[in-house]
């Protein structure tokens, strides 16, 4: 492995967590958040993130480079493309039945 491929970066949060811990509920500015009503909650769904599997996969270098150039979160975007493909194939198969 090259030094480039083994190098990792840690993302630093710009959030002032200590200031947030000291805030009371009254200190929170809700002015830019729309109010919710019964209609909203009637159709609300709980989102549970799916478990991720760590694996090693060989991809064309230009494909990986393209995703990386899109910025942080390239692995998440690659996963989204793969998920979209899986859903399209599953949908096509279920329509044939």
C-alpha cells in the first residue's frame, strides 16, 4: 500500500459542544423550524440506520477518484448508487411476476 492510501484524516466538529451542554430548552431558537401538526405525525416514520459491513473491494481507479472529487461522504454516495441499483433490479423482478 502506498502512503497515500493508508493516510487517514479525522474530521473535527465545529460545534461548540460545551456551550450546547450549558443551554436550557428556553435558550434554543426555534424560529426557523416549522411547527408540526397531527397530519405530520400521522405519516412520520422512524428511521433506523442500517448496519454497515466493512469490506475490501476492487474498483476502477477513475471511478473512485470521481466520487472522491465530489467531496466528503464519497463512500456514502457510492453506497447510495449501489442501493439504487439493487432497488431498481428488485423492482424490475417483482414487476415481471
